[in-house]
C-alpha cells in the first residue's frame, strides 16, 4: 500500500540502520535483546547512539536473547524484540522462533544479512534464514533496500501482535542498513490478505449459549487464548455465571486464580485426576482459547466422545483440527465471551461439582506425599510450595522443561494473570533462565522465580553472564535430581529402567553462580529449606538456590502417551 | 474417509517466499504434490496457485485452513474434479523424419486432436491439451516411434462456482 506523506510531516534522510532503531522506538520498543556480529554492525552502531532511548541487553548466546524476548513478551503483553547477526546468529534464534510460534508469543526478530550482491554466493556467514524460518514464523521478509525498512518493521509489529500472535523475522542485508532513505514512519493498520480476528457471529454465540444452558455437566477447558485476548475478567464472569467447573491447559494457567472455587485444576498428561477422568463424562465441553494439543487430549479416538463441544477460537485453522466442534465461536475470546454472557443462565451445578470431589484420592496418593513427604528425600512439590508460602502466589513463575516443569505448573499458586512462563508447545529445555531475565525486565516490580532442572539449566546457564551484566534480580531455583528426570521417568515406566544417557554428573552449581557474582545457597536437608527460600525471596538481588531432590521421584498423575484421558494413572 | 484428488486454488499476494511456505505445509503432513502451477489471476497483482494432491476431504479442509493462515494468502479453495474445468498441456518432441517415413504418425496426431507447434529439419513438436488420460494416451501411441523429449504442465483449472476474490479484496 502506498501512503501519501501528510503535509505537516517532513521527511529526513537517514541510514537504513538508523531507520531500524527509529522504527523500533516508534513501535514503543525500548528494550531489545541480542548479540552483535558482522552483518548487523551498522544497526549496533545506531543502538550505541540511541542507547539512552533503547536499552539493548547483550545476552551470552542468541538463543538466550530470543528466550529473554519471549519471557518479556509473555509477562508484559508487549512485542518482544531480538537482534542477531547473519549465519550462526540467525540459526541460533531458530529454536526460540519455533517456541514462540507454537506458543503464540509476539516477537519481532531482526537479523543482519550479507550484502545483497553476495546473496546466493555462500558468502561468509550467509544463511538462507528466510527459508529456514518460514515454517516457524507467522511471517518473514528479507529487506534489501534501505527505503523498505520502515514499512517492513511496521508490518512486522502489526502481524506479530495482532490476531493470534506469533514471531516474525526481518532479514536485512548489510547494504540496506548502510543505504540512505527518506525516513517517514507510518504504523501498519492492516494487511489486505490477513484477517487477524474473525468476526464473532451472533448466531454462533446463541448456539453456544443454548448448548451450555442445556448442559447438566458442563466442563470448561481454558488455554492461553484467555490471556492473549485479555479476556480474564470476561472469562471469570462466564464461569461464575454458568457455574461450570473450569480446568486449564499448561499455557492457560494463571488466567484464573488458583484458589478460585471453580478452578478444578489442570487437564492433560500430568493434569489433575478429576478433570482428566471427567473430561470423558461431561455432557458439554467448552474449550476457550485452547487448541486440543495431544498432551491435553491423549488418544483422540476416545477423547470426550460423549460430549458436545463448543470451541471459542481466534484461529479458524484450529477449529475441527483435532476435535470436532458442534459449535465453533470464532473471534477474540474477550469479545465472544462478553457477547455470550447475557445469554447464559445462572447456574451452580452442585451435583456435578460433587463428581470432582469423588476423585479426592489424588490428594492422598499424590499431592500429600509431594507436599508433606514422609520420606527423607526432598520433593519438588514441597520446594515449590515453600516458594508459594513466601510469595503468596504473587510471583511470576518461570519453568524450564521436564519433571520440574510439571511439578511447577501443578503446585505453584497464582493470583495474577500472565504469571506462568514456560515452554509449553515446543518443550524447549534451556528456556527458563533467559526467559526469567526477560520476564523480570517485563515486570520489574514483580518477583520472578525460575524453577529449572539440573539438565535444562546447563543448556543456557551462560546467561548468568547476562544477569551479572544487567543486574536482573531473578531468583533461580535449580531442582537437582542428578537425572534428566522426565526421560528417566519414562525409562523407568516404559523401558524397563534402562537409564540410557539420563544420569548427570553435574558441576558445582554454587561455584558457578558465585563465579558470576550471584549469591548462592544449597539445600540438602528438609529442615534447611524454609529458611533458604525465605532468604532467597527476601534478597533484592538475583539469587541462586540449589535444592537436592529425591533422585527417582516421578510426576503423577500421568496419562501415558496415546492412552485415553480417563486412563490417567496415579502411580 | 476415502482419499481422492483435490484441486486447491490459492489466491495470494506476489511474494517469492510464499511458494516455500505453501510447499512446507504439504511436506509437514507428508502429502505429495501431484502438480503445481503458478500464474497471474483475473485480478491485477494477485497470483494464483493451482495445486493437485490426493488426500481425504477431512485433511484437505485442514490443509486449506493452514494455507489460508499464511499472512499473504488471500483465500484458498478446494474442489473435486467434477466441480472444475481443468486441463494439462503436454509437449512431445519427435524426430522430423518420422513425418515422412512413418506416415501413420500423422493419423495419430490428427485423431488425437493434437497440434504440431513447430517443425525443424531435425525435429518437430506436438502439443496436446486435455485431461491426464488424453495426454497419456498420446504418449503411449507415440512412444513406439521414439519420443525425444516429453513434458507435461501442472493442472490449470477454473471452478464452475464463483470464488469471490474481488469481493473479499474490496471489503478490506
């Protein structure tokens, strides 16, 4: 689209590199994570000049930069920005891009590229990042002319944050950075081939309400769509009026406070017993902003076959993708739920709620042994619960991937939305430490606690250097069982305890933290836990706490891969 | 549900990266593209992909959803063979001496409603447009004479019903 320059606006001649920085500032991005290199040096030169307006955080690896940008975006609701050079710089972003794509996190990634006359010559640090990132970006573009930069960045921000959010990548050749342009910034307000939010149909809303009102056993499953759509209040009003029990997916966690009476827990592979069992007994399943991931559904052939399904969804491609909807309500779920509310009958479904209480054996068999263990070894659950006590559930909780992640989402308490940051869809080990740094910068006034396993921690622990350099006051809890615990658990259950490559000989994590000038403590005995957690949370600075955990503890309940959700096992 | 042939028509902006993105959607689901054609469409600056692939209707619906999700895809449709008018074009390069030494080849060409598009001293080129079975039948008839080169285009198709792209673009 051609935009006429309004008469009162004058243009000025600047470099493409300066246009990148100015465009970021126009979009309100005053924080970026990245790592310099040859093909992006002109942009870094401008970042130097604009450092009082745009804070660039130097991470220790490009993967750290993008996970930090993700953590920032997840807690702040803003677009995360990261920068990397061409070649290895760009390819090091790929894991984070894929992670952001599958978890719908808005990111703008800017990569430098070799000069346009060198494209296709296998030049030094040339990589076809457009092709590499195409399947894992919402949109990407290569810019080879300086004058195309402002419009590309405007479009990138618009696409990243609108509709179902996602990562976009702009690859800018070095000559485009060095070239001159007549700079004039116009925000992007639309792309003709792209409808970010499908219009919510009144008929669909009415049909949904009719089904929900007719239900004797309605069951709500909510996902991150509630958070991304800023629909928390509308969602709470809906569940309270309908009286339907509501369970969350891993990414939906924190959209409804943990202690809300209608919050019945988590669904899925390591979800709670009742919600999984009753998925296959409800009569109307109401899915809000979730996509029926295989970790949620288990076997689709036996998933909620008895139920009528109402699906509130912003992305038309998700409707009927895994589970067929009887009524699909397209649109942003805040709008849809607000339209729905007046049609919903007030109900309390007491008898149905009592059904959930029948599955109380999880409390005795699983939860109590985690939170009040009688065995000598410490459990992950009791550590997380100790943190709950100190933070009153007000912290942003970041988790990595594996057993500790499942313990974290199961046992951490939340009072506020946008407080659970984890790599859900991609399951990226190494996510948590850099994501926690970004989360702290996205919510500086909040406590940020990262729970990380000893395996994942060592995938990105170089980012302790970023903490050292920025002073980001994150609290790091390494739950150390000297195993790649989740894989070990599967080896125990499904591979006759053949622990192939899952035992870990670990370094002295305390020395490692101290090498980066981070206060550190280690807990080996239960009696030291409470004081150590208290000291960690009281610290105004970053803090590292290592807790030695019972080595062969398992996460339960568990729906084995490919099993039916109602086959959830407690041991 | 049974697998069948679907013709997928995708209207897009002109962006060189889109071919890659669309191909990836097939690749990711292990669906073989049987033919692919890219051309301009009836609307200025709007391109049209015509893709033929075999799958179930459930899967083609999901696939089209994923294609439409691409930012620069304006709209995608899928059709069964009886919902469209479609053609492929095949070219056959033959030795010129056949025209004089093997007179019956002239009848083969005439009976198949094929055209001779060019004649050189050494070779001539036959063009045949039609359904797959027609170009295939001609191939089989010419094969005994020795085909020097053979090529067939991707399917191009026109839907019998309206696709209303202009309307969608106007509404933007």
